[in-house]
C-alpha cells in the first residue's frame, strides 16, 4: 500500500502545542515511506560529510553528523515507542531492518 508524502504526518511539521507526534493520525503504512526517505536523506548527508574537501573540524564533522538524519530520528522516535501494537511492529520490523543504515554510516 502506497503512501504519499502529502498525507503522511512524518513529512509535516507537528503543529500541536508541544511539537509532539500526532499519534492519532499516524498509520502503519506511514512508516515505510518515511523510513526510506529518512535513510536516503541521512545517507546523502553522511556522504557529503565524508566527501568534503574541507579540513575536518568539530563543526563540519562531529556536529554535522550529530545533526544529520532529522527525518529518520523523527520516525524512529515514534516507531520505537509502545505506540504500535507489538504484532504490527514486528511485521514492520521484518519488512525493513534498520541495520542497513548503521552499516552504511559505520563504513563511510
């Protein structure tokens, strides 16, 4: 089942008072597209850091890496909470394993 960015809460700014995720609007089909896009964005950010020709500094390496992956952190923070029933969570986890991202960043 597809899910366009326009109807996926992960691709929007959370507009409630505290900036908390809109759990009532998040559906299981929202996770996969958001994870894929989040990994794509963070991979591009890490590649940019790794391939920079600037002399490495704290700001252009450590800090930049720490602030990368905003979308992926946003999705993960919801995915790894008790907000999803365990059966649905395991099904999503099997479909999409996040170790891919960890391997990519580790070896970059």
